[in-house]
C-alpha cells in the first residue's frame, strides 16, 4: 500500500498559492479596467507579471498532482496505476464540482513545451509581433495588424491570461481552488482590500444530476 497523502498535500498547497496570488493580482487592477475603455492601461515588468508567472506555475503543479489522467512518457504501469488511483481519490472528494480552469492542461503544456510552441508560432508567421509578460487593462491596449505571439499576456478587464493559443482565467481559477480546498477542509479565506470575502457557490445538482458551478465573474476574451 502506497500512502500518497504528502503528494496530494503538495497539490493542495499549490491551490493555496493560487488563492493568495490572485488576491495579490487584484490589488494591481488599474482603474481603467473597470470600464469598457478607453482609456487603456499597460503594465510591464515588476510585480504583476511575476504574479502571472507564479499563477501559471501553480496551476500546472495542481493539475499534475490532482487532475492529470493523461499518458506520461517513461511512466511504468505500476506508477500509472497509483497515479490514477490518486486522481480518482481526489475526484471522489471533489464530486459535484466543475473545475474547467484547474483541469485545463493547455496552459501547463504550453509552458512546459514553450520552445516548441514558440518555434511553431515563428515558423507559421516569422513577422508576428511578440508580446511577453505584459499586463493590460483591455485587449485593445495594443493594436496588431497580424495575429501576435502572446506569452503570459494578461488582460484585467476580461480576466484572461494568454499563453500562445491557450487561455487561463485567474478569478475563476481562484474560485475553483477555494472550492476544492473547502472539500479538503483547507479553505483559504480571501481577504480583499475592503475586508470582504467573495462567496463561493458550491456546485448544486442539476435536473440531470450534473454539477453546476457558478462563479462571481465572467472571464474570457
């Protein structure tokens, strides 16, 4: 019998990190992002882009440990059996939750194979603008004549991180992370600038028994 408790705890710690990081990200939200714009704001370097990098890393760690059912190169049949058992145990604990952001392998894969994705994008369009580690209030802050190559490009207004063609939504990710932590009795309370908490709506059963997860904010491009 293999006890994977400590492995699961590493995944849960990544969720705790996500909750805290997204709280930090919200503190940098520019005033311009609260309206349709213009004006638009552009934030380069410093804390915001560092937070985005860390959110992406933490999401990848949580996915690998808690949700990844895919094939892995070099994994023995026994290792795969135990990994899938861990994933199934987590699934049982989180039954009834819909977790599209946490279970999204796209951002993790894009960053894990960043050289391959970058080369593919360059071969497809060598003259494409390259935009990396920049946060903006709105997508319209930059105007591109051709499709740009975006790496950890974050838009506050739509709450979207672009990693090549992959998308991640930090606020939704935070809500999902907090909901999973609650199931493990490790809920991380989110204290915002005004001292309030965003309420979590835990999944309810729909007419067909399918879980329904509600968020407090719509994200997307």
